[in-house]
């Protein structure tokens, strides 16, 4: 778990980034009703959690900064035995004062009373851009002295770009659970089964290992379904001789994993499938080996595009001169997405890709990103040899940038043809 002093360190750093004579307000996520009196499972706003570790709804963080004062105030729900009977125990004001290293704690019932005082004579206010407009408008009415409104979200996202040692350990724990889930999928006898049954096996493994939620909706796509990049229907039969693209990761203690493996339904790759699979795999190996500080993601993207283009020319999927195909971006028909994305509390961590001058941010020690090349050939694409049609392949790992290079945090998950077939042989 992440220590309270680390959350305090983050809050202190954020306060330093604020203008003098300012107040910042960060609201918790709202609970969401599913239907009538039934709610969706609650998940805290990622930025709020990053700064506090506080998991309850109906809460707020307020930062006050002047030349003389720098303080953080947490607002929480007060204890209420009747409501707790229905919705679960609350931390309450008294316990929050003991547990969280903030300067002051008050009941959320008194939020606007205290906030009006904090805002007195202040010239700047920071909001989350994703806050409800009604809340922003109500807060703004509390004072007439405000001169400037700022979006605090970019400041927090910038901080989230570099992961602390404790965060990296949390991501490792999430990946370890996901590894067991993918290996369970490989070992499962898939004869006569459906995509949703394989999904159930994966997500069962998540939950029995205390990963109570998925990092995203699992993709279990057999055959041509894999050529829909965000396929989540997961309702088709698992057909012997086809490949299954499984993109599934869990969220454990608020930190995500994001892993894709492509495996054969019957446990054995055909020669045609091996040709495409090894092209994607070798591309991924080459790109991962390039990762180190100061390398740019755009360069990794370019290398992946070039390697996949060369391979597709050799296989007869793309036809024409290599340089012209690259220039005209013909590879995009079969590889339409990016090489990867930041990962952390959110599976697509919203940390910036460009700096304030709109220049690409190069890789730095402590960043975590996915590397996920792929090839997707629709069953009706008559421009490619028939044997390749209807095959979709993606291979994705989670990579930590280190001082001198990288560490593949998900390297324990089988991904070579030999490794996958060896695990699959158990069914």
C-alpha cells in the first residue's frame, strides 16, 4: 500500500505549483445510480485518490495558498448510523483527522460555509475541468474578488507522469494477478465454449485475487472479431483453428494492468498464423529493446510502422515499393493504432504527451507505458492472400522506463509460440 506520507508529499508538491493568493478545490467522484435504488460499484476520482488515498464519495479537498499560509483541508461525510446501515461504514471527521495527514478536516455538510471563508480576498481559484458546471458556478458565487479561474487537472496529470517506487510495486501486483488470469485462459479447454465463458474464467481469477474490478472491459475476440479493436460483445463461439485475441487487465488497489495475448483456440498455431504472429512478436521485441530515457514515443511508433510494413510486404499483404507505402501510410489499414500509452491509476493514464511548449515529452525514468503492435486483416479484405483473412493479432506488455533502459513488468506472461503452446498443451 502507499503510505500516507506519500500522499502528503504529492499534496505539498501541488501546492507549490499554485499561484499565491489562491484556493484550489478538488471534488470526489459522485456515486452513480444504476437503476432505481441500485448503484454501480463506487470508484473514486483518480486525481482525488492520487492526492489523498481517500475512497469515499461526497468528499472534497481544498488547498489554500497565501504568502503566509499553505494548508490542505479535507471534507468528508460525518458518521451516520442509519445511512451506514444501508451503505457501509464511513471514516467520519474524527477518524479522518487521525488517519490523513492534512491540516484540517470538516464535515462535507459545512463545505460551502468554510469555502466562503477560504475564498475571502483570494484572486485565483483552481477547479477540475471535469467538475460539474453547477458546482463550479455555485463555488464562483461565493466571492466577488476572484480574478482568474484555472484548471488544476493539467498540474496533477503532470505529476502522475512519473511513478514512485510504491506506485510501481502496486502496478506489479496488478500485473501478477493478470498474469495468472491469462495463463488460466491459455490452459482452459475451449472446445464447445463461447467468448464470454473464457472472459468469465479470466475475471474470476481477478476477483479471487482481490482485484475486485477490471481495469477496462475485457476483450475476448475469436477469429474475425479481433479485427474490431474495441470488441466487447464477447458472445461468439470459440472455433477450433481460429485465434483468440484477449485484451484483459485488472485494477488492484486502484492501479491498472493492461495485457494482450493472442492464442489459438485448440492450443496450436497454424503455419499461416505463425507467420503473422511472429511478425508482430518480433516487432514488439525490437521496439521494447529501444526503450530508455530520452527516446521519444513517436520514434518507437515509426520503428513499429516500418518493421510491420516490411513484414507485410514479404508476406504479400502490402504490395508496392517500401518507401512509397510508408509515405502514403498504407500500413494504417492493418495497423491503425499507436504503439502504446501511459498506464497507472488509469489504464490509459491521462498524463501529458507534450510539454507546455507543445513539444513531445521524451521517456524518463519512472514512466510506465504499454507497447502493443498489431496486425488486423478483415475476413472480407480481398486485397490480401486468402490465408491471412480474418486474422487479428495484438501483443501488449507493460514497460517501466529505468535509469539506463527498461524493465518489462509483464515478461512472465507467456507470449512466444513455444511458450503458449506448452501451456495450452495441458488441456
